[in-house]
C-alpha cells in the first residue's frame, strides 16, 4: 500500500489546566496562539486527512475550531 492511499489523522492533546502556565496552548507566539501553529502544520500536510484536538478547556476548543481542527 502506498502512503498516498492511507487516511492518516493527527491527534493533538491540549490540556487547559497546566500548573505552571495555565492555558499554555492558546498563549500567543509570533502573532497567533501556540496551538494554531500545530493545527496549521497538520492541515498543510498532504498525508494528514483530519486533525483532532482533545481538550477539556472551552477557550482551547474555541481556538481549535477557529483554526479548522475537529475537537473531541
């Protein structure tokens, strides 16, 4: 089977309750939330068909949706 035939997914865990830096995933880095960089890289990949973010935090969910990820 050729890799182009595979349906690969990306799974990004993003906890909101970090003790040292709460909501670290949505802290700005170079003009956008940190998690946005990861989501955009997954979306640009020719190998990844779907990008999922797993989180319990409503703000992280909102940002993940905004950048095109599916949230579970």
